[in-house]
C-alpha cells in the first residue's frame, strides 16, 4: 500500500478507493465501518470526523486505539501509511 495520492483532509473516499482499487469496494468498506450511510454516499458523523483527518492523523489514531497510548507518541511513515511509537 504505497499510495502517495490523497494524503490530506477530506479525501477519505478517494484514498480508500486508491488503496483497494475500486470505488464500490471502498464505499462498501466505509458502510461496514459505519462511516457512510447505507442508502447514500453521505458520510456519517464518524465518517466526517475521519474525513477531516489527514492520512497521518488516521494512522496515528489507528495505532493509538490498538495500544491505548496517545497518538502524539507516534511517528507516521507515508510510504507504508503506518504509525510507530517514537524512539526515545
């Protein structure tokens, strides 16, 4: 997953489409996550919050939820779209 396009805010659908290779699949994933309405292509409140994040913010948010450590303790790698704990 080396997508370097659509890294900014308000690009959630475009970024996921680029990652999975198909807009319909991306929409299906967003609906399963509860980030898009089932009957339209409107983002839910949760989807809008996610859409308002950059790729880096989303990666740090994912990592912090898994580890229960603050997102500020992570660094972002745009080549892999992942976040890792900062080295001390």
